[in-house]
């Protein structure tokens, strides 16, 4: 059948309760507990069947039910109260501290019914938007609308992952076509070497902000273009490149078409790296800048966040593939392919493929990692992009990730937080004095709340197991057994995350006898719940799942050792809210941050983890356990054996005994004390409210001010900045610095002494006012490298007509030890500190 026209008929909702439709069309409901309770109240069974999708739910609610609600005074009162709260929370006025921030991400995890995410990166992006709405940050999100989203996971009889894709039903998603100021639907095009790709743009409301989603599934596109927005992370390098071009080029063009001028663009991972090309197009075509001056503006008004701590995980593309796509764009953008290729390689590199992370770093002078340890790892990984910088000066800061607490906290813990911290509990938790009131929660109330969450987790697990077995045509006996798996009164350990090799889901399986002893203990039994998806192309990850499933099917184990299929946000909430312990076993320095443990912490679940990612900052003996002391092993097999044994000892000797320590048969007082410490730790720092505020203050506000200053007076300052770069480019290679010369024998110094240093600097065409000369000092290691360097400005003493200048400084010796010193020259001011390859010359 051809040329079928589709119409969607919305339910006729009585006037008295018509706000329900507006509520359903804004994702705000998915983190507001009262909104969810109100919808569930209408028909609890139907609400569950609709996977918590309000639009689908309202379409399926019967007309008599809606009419009865219109006469229900109690329901109307609750709905009116909720509407007042909705108006307050979704008001679009921001604090006015900066201009519009456009946050670009290839995936967004808002709710399990909105399938635009695969895992942690997407959920973080969704939490970022929710917190931006809560805090009042002037921000919009930009992504792609995937008609099939990410895959649903099913396991075959051998425990091998199978991928199934379901269509996202647009009529059940809270989004509408985006429009320009004249009310016209937005239509965008992006040229490719083989034609023009057309895009429409959806507007999905997330509280008080918008998430704009590019969609190529249009009749005017050929099938291979329509498929570009079919699946998240589907296809090969070729398709991935085109998806990223649609995100970056199409996304920025869409904002411009809607009359927006983002002052700050935030790239969440390298997927949005081509954004800079779109910004240059805008600044040259709409603002009249030349391309070089536009580069100075764009790089200073971009923010780049890297999430990948291993070189192999950073995306690259063949240069030939980049070149042909940039050639197709060049007539519209004015950006030649060679420039993009140069930005995507380390300085001096002529042979490597284009790195999306390097592209992001070189075109965003404000960059960050996502935990303190990841910041150190990233500065080491990318030092070659800034070859003249010391490692600690590589311009990659860190903003530790957080989680959106209202989305992830259990209803039972939420009620306690509202009672003891107040209605604004999330904001109050950032105040140490208010946060301390968590200690006032009676032990028995906190323990009862957690027991209810654990009971809900067990029901969820049993339902999931029954569903899994039914799908594989299990026997009645097997189905009956599934309804009795897990025990509501024993120690429950959760392990749920992407099934990647470095996350070591099988670390616990190395000693089957000890595992069996833990599971079957009469006095202190333990049960485990595993979940997680492997990337469709990751066969090692799939084999990890198979190994876990194989163990779960063994006699004597299956009732206390489960793998649950199709890990998504719904299952994640049940796990982090109901587990007693959250297990995390990555190889150290291979997990950038991790956020599932943060979600567990705010629910009183105790973390047991390798000291990696966020746990390096969150761990304290009163709120969880650390596996090892931060050791790193050259031999993976040896390290796995050591850390597996350490984990078993901890479970046997520390964790299980504490959980079952019940004085007089009461509640586990020691355990509950650690639960309170865990909640304080999580809410006190590891939330997106803190994270987004940190981004705002450290990145968005300075970048916005930079943009405005550079664009004032038709970009006069930007043109001047480009002129300065040209001058530095032509003159800097002549700069020379002689080794500092002391005024006394440095071998005869004592603490309390001081000495003077003089260094000669050749500046050539540059003047002393254009540079800063610094002495670098600090403790020296065995390799004669300066550790923890400190920099001290040297004073100009005299100049000579031939371009040489003499600088001097007096150096105190406050303590004894072995120290190193050197001198360097760099441009005056801070405009070039984050430039690559940079303008820094060290003493010879």
C-alpha cells in the first residue's frame, strides 16, 4: 500500500484536568515524584504496562476514567498543586550570568520510555539537562532522534547476547516539531559527497529547557540517508562520521535557523567535534569575521569534555574519508579540508588519522576530564598535543561527574530526605550543616526504607527472570523456580554496567569454590544480581555475559546468582535503590568516572570498588570499601588474581559479618551508620546540581564573557587577537633563553639562604611588554625532572639594541632538599595558555 497518510488522534481530556496533557508533553514528570504518583494513581496497572510513558498512558486511559477524574475533587486539588509546581520549575528565565549554552551529545538518557541513549554517557547527558533546568542555566541540548534507538538485549539458550531493535513511536514521545520565530517548521540540509541530506528538527522539553533532535527520516532523503538517524551507534565508520556531521553541522545550523546565537558550545565527547566548522560558518557568514579571527572566537567559546581514559577508545577517522566530506561542506562553510585535518592531529603529525578528541582539544580552550584521577590521566595522554607544556599545565581541567538525585533516589529515601532536610533537600544537601541532619534519621526508619527498596528490587528481578524464561519457552517447573529466586533477607550485591573487558565482570568468578561458599553460607549468605549490555561489535564483552550466565545456571547457584536481560534506566533504578552493596571492579585508570555507584550511594547502598574514577574522591572507610590501595599492575592476569582474592577476603571478613551483625536480633546498627555516611557523601558532592554549577562558574560564564568581548564592535578584539597570533607565529621561533646563572656556588647552599639568578633572553622582534619570563622551581626526582613546579616572574634588568634582554630574580631556600630550576618565556597575559602547539620557550 503506497502513499498512506498518518494522523494521530489525541484523547479528549475534560477541561478540569486538561493540564495532564501539558504535563505529559514535558519530560519534567520523569524526575518529579508527585507527578509520577499522580499518573500512577489513575490506573497503576496500565501505568506499568506503558513503561511510564505519559502520552501512551493517556491515550489508553478509558473515557469513563477521565470523566470520573474530572469530578474527583481530591484528584483536582492534587493536580492543581502539581501545576503550580510545574509552572515554577519550568519558567524559562535564567540567572542571566551568561548567554545561551548549546550542549551537544550523541545520546541523551532521560527516561527508559525515551530511547535515545545506550548507557552512562547518555544518562549523564540527560542528568546534565535536568540539572540545568533545576539550577536555571540558560542551556539547550542538541542531539539526534533515533527511530530505533538502541537495541533491546535478549540472551539465547547459550547465554549469548542477541540484539533487537524496536521503533520509537513518535506519538508517544513528549516532543513537537521545532519552529523558527515566524512559526515555520525548521528544515536543515547538510551536504555530503553523494548528495544533500535533509533534516527536520524536534523540540523535546526537559523542564524549562529544550532538547533539539535532528531527524533524517524524511521522504526527500534516499534510504541510506534516512538510515543515518535510525540507530544509535549503528553501522561502520562511514555511517558514524555522517551521524556526527549531522549532530554538529546540522545541530548548529538548526539553532541559527531558530534565531538563536549560542555564545558557548559544550561538546560532550569528541562526537560533536565538527561543531567548530559550523561555528566558523556562522561567524564568517553572519558576523562578518575572516576565518582566522573566527577561529580565535570559536576556540575560546567552546567547551570540550572528554570521557575516555585509554588512547584506543578515542575515536579516529581516515583522513581520506574526512577530506571528501569536508570538500562537500567547503562551498557552504568556507572551511578548507586541510585545516580540519590539521586541527585533528597533534602538532607536527602528518601521518595519523584524524582524532576527534584532538580536534575537540585544539578547538576548545576550555577542556575537562570527568574526575580528578581522569584529569591526571588525560593530561598525560594528550601532552603531545601541547608539546611545550609541562604535564600538569596541559589545559585539561576536571569537573567530577554527578548524578541527578531526584531521578535516582528511591521514594522511601526521598520521603526521609524531605522530612529531615526539607522540601529543597537537594539544594540543602550542598550545605554541610544541613547535610549533617541525615544523622538525625532514626536507624529503624532508614533500615525499613531500604528493606522496602530491596523488596521492590527482588520483585523486579523475579518478574524479569520469569519474562526471560518465558521468551525461551521454559518449562513450568523453571518458571515456578524463577518466582522464588533471591531471598528478601540476605545480603544483596549489585553489579550492572556496560559489559566491557576492562570492567571485569568476571573477577568474582575466578574462585568458584569461594563463590559457592558465599552463596551457600548458612550464617552469612550472599546473593548477586548482574546486568549489562555489550556493544553489538564487542565479542569479548558478549563472552563476559555468557560466562556470568553460565555460572547463574549451575545447580545450587541459580537462586542466588542472576543475570537480568535488557539493562535500562528502569532496571538501573531498581538496582541502585534496592541493592545493599554496589560492586565495581575496573582496571585502575581505565574508568574515567563512573556514575552508577553515585546513584547507589544516595540510596544508602555501600560501594565496594577499585580506587578508580570517582571512587578516588568518594571513598572513606565509613561509607564503603576500597579493593586494594590504588595499585597498578603491568601483568593483567597477575593483577586480576590479586584483586579477586582481595575482594573475596573483603566479602568474607568485613562486608558479610557487618551486614549480619544484629545485636539482640535488631537492625544492623553498624551497617546503617555506613548507609548514612554513604548518603551524605553522595548528596554532598556527587550530584549534577554541583556539577552543572561548577560548569557554569568555571566554564560557561568565562566563555560567554570571552565571546561577548571578542565580538564587540564587529569583532575588533577578535581581529586584534588574530593579528597577535600572526605576530607570534612569525617571531616566536627566534626567541631564545639562556640557562639561568647564579651569583654563588649552588653546591654550598643551606636552608635559610638565598641567591640571585640572571638569564639572558633574545626576543628578536618582540618587546619585553609582550612576554613573561618565569623561573620554574620545585623538588627534583631521580631523573632530574621538576616535580610540582612553581613559577616565579623574573624582572627585566636591562635591554640591548640587538634584541637581548637580561632578567633577574632572587630565590630563597626555605627548606633543605634536592631542587631543580629552569627558565622559560611565554606570551604575556593568559590568552595563549591553552593554545596548541603553544608559545613556550625553555632555557637551553
